[in-house]
């Protein structure tokens, strides 16, 4: 059969049932481009609208909100964005597979409590950090096993572990915070220290972003994540071990929540069992604001970074404007909805269609 005939059959949508000696080719993931393509150009193409929107928002706030672009306030924003941002980067991988994790807030609280307890018990701070991150990874593994092996829907499974993790954190701490009795340079760096003027939390967050970006864009695992999110059945038929990919992404977000728990505990100087109560919602909101599709297969780590900054800036501006903390959550929710609608491709397409229709009617009037 000639190449021309093969192309005609493919164009007609005929399945390749005669090719039994070779495995079907792996699907082309809609996310990261090939290595030959400029990473900078592709990043601008994928996140250009979000980047422009963020820059315009910063300029508007600079002109309208007093003290917004002062050095101290910028450093405050960098500190505020870090903890939720770390969790958001892990959440990007889960959402890219069309999954969801509602339990990251409980994982954060549990690992923060355990970290404080380990430090008080004399465990080396470095080892305490590793153990806490490992506990977060195991927490995510439990979620992944429930979803993959028991076929429980991600929403239901992670909602259940949300309650379980919160209960375990409260049980370990007897419902009260565990003050960190030992001070250490490394712990201080993760909490309120830093390098020069840059907060330690932001340096950790930047490292997580860099690693996550490289993994998502340039590794086989990253391509598999996009392929599973685009079409899990096609990915399976192409030889991708879908279950392993799903397990891995939940371990990743769990480990990120564990790291965020350590950072929270170091910042507060205590393990707080009720910390992270809104982290799951904030992390998901950051991912969605950043343009990562909840249906999977579209978006990236830079989008999660942009979304995390949008949330941090919103919270910061409300404080600068003296908005009551009781009203600030309501306002944040409204602004998040607006930001998601503005950043949504579907919403922009609908607006453009309406504008073209209106312009056509005016011309014909």
C-alpha cells in the first residue's frame, strides 16, 4: 500500500487494525512543545494573556493603591505567595490529568504538626523536613491508590482524606498548636529568614517552580501527564502506564503540601492543626486562574505561578485598603470568579463572538 493510500485511509478516520506488529504511536500531548521550539516563545503563547493581565493589574494598582509597589510590600507579596504557590505547582500536575485534590489543606496541617513535633523531639531539622515531605507524599499515595485501585472518584476520595487528615492532625496535637521549642538556622530560613532581602519561602517556591516547569515540559513523565489528561484511553493504548502516572501526580501534590506544611510551621513557629483550611481552594483557584483546564491536558506550571501571584496580590491589596477580614473573603471570591472568566479561553471566545455579531448588526442597520 502506498503512502498516499495510507494517508487517505487516515483522513477517513479508518482504525489501524491491520498493523499488529508495532505498537501505536504515542499521542502528541497538547501541552509542552518539542525541544527545538523556543521555551520562551511557547511560554508566551500559552500564558501571554495571563501575563499581560497580571502586568496591567499591577500597573493599575500601582497608580491607584498607596504603598503597593514599595519594597517592603513587594517582599510581603513574595512571602505571601510562596506557601499556596508551592501547593499550586503540585496541583497543576493533578489537574493536568483531569483530577482534583481537595485534601492538600489537611496534608499541610498534618505535616506542619508532625514537623514541629519532630523538631521538639530532637530530630535533626533537615531530617524532620524530609520526613514531613515524605508523610505528605504518602498522604498523596493513599489518595492515588483509592482513585486508581479502588476506582473512587478523585473528588470523593480526596474529600474523605480531607476529613481524615484534619482529624489526625487534631488528635496528634490534642487540638492545640505545638510550639517549636528549638531554633535552627535552616528552620528560620524556611520561615522568616532569607538570602539578602529575598524571603526564604520565596526562594523555595522559585526552586519548586523551576523543577516543576522542567519536569512538565522536558521529561517523558511530563509528556505522559499531558497525554493522560488529553485522553486517558488513548494514552493507555499507546503504551503509557496511566495508573502509574496518576499515582505519581497525587504523590507529587502530597509532597508539595508536605513542604508547604513545613514552611507554615517554620513561619508560625508552631505546628497549627487548623492551618491550611483554605489552601485546597486557593491552590485550585490559582491553577484555574492560571489557565489550566479542569478537563485536563491543557495549561502548565507557569499558569499556576501566575494564578498564585494573582491571589496573593488580591489579598495584599485588600489589606492595604483596610478592608475588613470578614468582607475580604467575599471580595476575593468575587474577584476570583471575574479573573477566571477573563482568563478563560471560552469566555474570551464568547465575548469576541458577541462583539463581532454586534458590529455586524450595526453595519447592517
